């Protein structure tokens, strides 16, 4: 399995707009074959930061997620709200429950 952690800093005053974008995206991601988990979390230590924790069956499922038209549209809409580029970490799961 593949896990992805995306950390992003949001411009001051824009966090609720970004959360709304993720709320629109999440039901679509839930329907993707090969997507096992998708959680958007707010960093308690940095309230203008979000961390997205994603789990996929394999690399092909991760690539399929990124290639969907709705994810591409989401990414385009997200861009203006970000302070810099998201930090992405891709991990191979070795133990999980």
C-alpha cells in the first residue's frame, strides 16, 4: 500500500474557503477504486496549516486519483489560497491496521 501526506500552509483568513473545497472533493475521492483513506486535518499548532493523510491500494490508484478531472479542478481552485507549494511525502506502508 501507498500513503501520501500533503502539508500545506493556507493564506491568512482563507482556511474556511480551503476546508469548503476539501468538503466538495472528499465525496468524489471516497468513490475512487483503490482509495483506502483520505483525511484532511487541521494542525493544532499551526491553525493556518492543513495536513492531508491519504492511503491507496497501490501506486496506480494514487496516479489515478491525481488524474481525475475533479482533482485537477480542485488543485486549480486551491492554488490561490496557498502560501507556497504543498509539501508532499509518499510512503510505502510496511505495517498498518
